[in-house]
C-alpha cells in the first residue's frame, strides 16, 4: 500500500511540474473561484447570518481556499429582498433567504418554506431530500437560472405577540398585525389587517401601537428584538410557520462551471448547515423561553381551540383559492398534499403518539 | 479581481514547481490517506450501510480522491460488535454503529443513542450539536482513543411485533422478547424475558415461536425482514427508542494526523449524512406503513395508556439504579435530564402544541 502511494505521489508531482494534460482533473480542481453570497438577513443576525458565514468559511477551508465565498448581509451589496434577482441574473453567484419571499414572482415557492398547518421541519426534510420535493423545487426555479438547496430551519415558530388577549376569532377582527405570506392571507380572511414591516421597524411599531400584533421568529429572536417590552401576550403555536426551511440558491451557470468536488462541498455543507442551524434554534429557543417566563413575566398563551379550528378552515380556503390562480402552485400543492398526508399518517403512530405517551 | 486571481494562480504554480516551503499547507493537503471504516451493519443494509457508503464516497470525491475510505460491513473485516475495539486500537481508522452497543464497556454511552421516554431526533440533535452533548460524548470516549460524531437517526421506532395482544402490563409477563439495551432492562422489570438476537436470526425465532415478540427498527426495515409474516400485532409507539442516534467514531490518533480540511470534510459529511439518513427513514417508513396496513393486513395497535404509564415508571427506576452503579452514567444522566427538561418545556408550546393543533 505504502509503495503504491509513493509511486502515485511521485507520478503526480512529475505531471504537475510538466503540466501534462493527463493531470487535467487535478488542475481543474485547483482552479480558484471567488464567489459572492448575498443574504436577506441583517448583519450579524444570529443563527441566520452567522450560519451562512460558517457555511462559507467551511467551504473555503475544505477547498483549501480555492473556493472563496464572500458573504454580504442584506443591503450591503444588494437590497435584502433583491437577492433572488441578483443570483438569477448572475450579479452574484449565491443567495440565502427563504423561498416564500419570492411568492410575488413564484407563487409556488411558498411550499418550499412553510405552509400554514403544513409539515414541520422533520416532514419538510423528508419531503425535500427523499420525497421528490427538492426535484420539484429545482424545476420551479429552473426558468430563473437558480439551483436551490434547503439550508436551515427555524423549527415551529411562535404565533406572535398581541397587545390584547385573543379569546375568540372575533378578537382578531380589525387588528393590524405584522404577518407575511400565506399566514397573512389567512389572517386577512379572519378580519386582520396584515402589515408588512422589516425586522428593524417592528419593535417601534408595536410599542407605539401603530400595529396591534406581530409575529417574528421564536423566543430567542423575539427576545433580542425586545418584543416582550412592547406586548405581554405571547401566543402559541405558530400555526402559520410550523418549520420554515431557509434556502440557499446558486446561479445555475456558475454552478455548472464548478468542478464536481466543489459542487459536492456546497451540497454537503448546505445539508450540514441545515441540521446545525435547526439544532441551534431549538437550543436557544428553549433557554429564551425560560427567560421570557421567569425574568420578563410574559404571558405565554395558547390560541383557543376554536380560533385554531377556524384558522385551519380559512387556510384550506386560502390554499384552494391560490391553487385556482396559478398552475405551478396547483402542481406543487398536489405533490405537497400527497406527501404530507402519508407523513401525517406515519406521525400519528410515531412522533405524535410518542409525544402523547410522554404526557400520559 | 481577475488580475489578482491571475497573479495568485501564477504564483501558486511557480511555488509548486519549485517545491518552496511556503506552499507547505497545500502540500500537506495533497497527502494521500487510505482509511478503513468498519460498520456494525449487514452488507447492503438499506439506509444504514448505504448511508455510510455514500458518506465515504462523498469524502473521497470532495478530497479529489486524496482521502479514500474503504467501507466494510459487519463481519467483513472485523465482527460487527467489535468495531468499537477495532477503532479504539487503531486497527482501522473509523467505525459506524450505535453508541449503546458499547454499554457493556461504557454504560454512559447509551445516552448518546436513545433513552426510553427520552428525547426524539430533534431534541437529540439540539443537545448534541448545541447543548453540550457532543462535548460530553467526546470526553466519555477519550480514554478509548475515539472521537465520536452523530451520523444518522432512525426517528421514532415502533414498539415491536407481538404474537398475542397486549391489553395490560400483566400480558407482558413471561414473554420472551428480543429487545436490547435499557429498553430490555425496563421490560425485564415488567416480567419480560429479554433476549439478544442479531437481525439475521429474528424472523425465524419469531416465526417458530422461540420468541413471542421482537422490536427491530420501523415499518420499512421490519417489512423487509418479513416480520409481518411471523406476527400480526404491530405496536406503537417505540417508547424505548424515540430517536436513536447512529454514531461515527474516528480513532483519535488517525484524526490528529489529518489536515484540517479533511477533518472538516468528515465533520460536515457526517452532519449531512445525519439529516439525509433521518429523512430517508421517515420517507420510507411512511410508505411501508401504508403497505403493511393495506397489503398485509397487519394490526397496527397502540400500547394501552396504562401499559405506557407503568413502563415509564419502570424506566425511571431503571435509570436511577444504573446511575447509582456508575459515575459517568450518573454525570451524563444529569446533563441529559437537565437539557431534556428544557426541551420538553419548549416542545410543549412548539412541536407538541402544533401536533395538537393539527388534530383539533
């Protein structure tokens, strides 16, 4: 074994010095790439932006500094919500955000982040990686020259902060609430006035009463934003975002030019970041929840059963209406629904049954 | 940027040809490694062995074939349950299995696989990656010259196949059941006679009535083993293994000799395999469950609430007794318990509350 190794190394060395063509794969691999990655997150945004920076650093290190990825937060190179266009047009090679941000252009993209009353992180991973979901996502993004990857998951979010208590669906009527996406559409049906606000403006709006309620992420990020100082009623569960998937997208031309081993580094590092970021959300949310309860005397309240039932009914209505408007939405909805029904049936006797057993 | 790239490349080329010492990191990275990885799984064992083979192939490809890992199934190079010793002694560089297989040598290792009525896959990932669990695991394995990594998770398992129905805890008394680990100890307290049998012998033993019951993995693997032809009552949930973590272990001396970028490839590829393998278990189990129900008319039965309550009580007793016997077990038990209490409190308002909302 050792002798063979020595011969290989010696031969490799000679070929390199001579620049022989048979060394082409090794030379291709040594080609250097300087890529840019733009995100939709604020600078230093914990877990989100930090997770992306670790991902870039890992790849730089694994590639022996031959694939360098410079990471820019939202607004540093392009405005936060223009990362889709910037990567699509090839201005930069990579972007990180969440697919539902692009629902104006690609309504079906919402299924690749989160659907109200839909699958949690575990179900989404099963669907995307092993149930055909990722292939579908790639087909949907193909016309935009984008190759998407799941990279990060917040876990089940919180239902949001409310200045008043919500005791019935009627209490939602007329509320101004910061809630984006399909969740916002469902809330609109319940009489809420859904408002779109970037993270940086939420606290002031809630504190001054410009809005009556807001959802954000979960205990850890919500506490950092100080939302517990602007409202005392913190509702659960986050029915509207039960396990949002974060997305990495790569410009398809840049992707095609990468040697296979660098493609594999990106794919592998994105999957590793997916599980690491989710683990970090869970670990930090559980600590922050304790702090919110014990140090800040927040009221942690469950949405009443009747409110949940009605929101679920309105979600059904919303999904059917969106499906009627857009062919791709309809197609992805079908695939999503079919997988998620099997997933629910399995969860009933695995995760859900186990959760029940812990409480008996 | 382009001009700077050109200069870098030209300089790099010159250094390589001259063999200058400043190129040392690049030369170290090009050093070749031929490693061996032995597993505890049968050859071609789906997901388990296949997942390990993909992991090895990914690393070989990412390293441009400079870190080669030859994978051997259980018994091909060393007996399945000697992988711990083989990696510990440096006979091979890597092993894959499950930490609780080594509970005879390292009682505390069980916490790094699964604990009856303990954390599920999501909780285990949060604890291991971001809650101090992995550091603890590494400390526990240090005296054995092993560096462990989580790599794969089966998700919540099934409770097992029983020839008779289980309507009360009394029905367990006197049963011969194939069930290993802490689950087996708990079952023994309930009057079961726990039996250890390798996978290859389970079907025949159950079919001939040598054993009355067995647990194995989940619908997908259980169906492949044909267990539905040997018993008709398939119980859930798998209270004894709610999200077993599979382990990669690396000999610590071999690890220390690896250049940093190869270490990072192993760490990253193991995390990616962790999420991919779990996703595959979920996706395949949900399909197999449907087949077992529809094509094979298996009785899918829930353990009665009273049986679960008593098993949970006996689990508590078992854990306290084991903790009294071994210092490391006691230490890891404390850390595990403390994290899992926070995890439960958070799950109550996130995952568990969400699962409930889906059923209202």
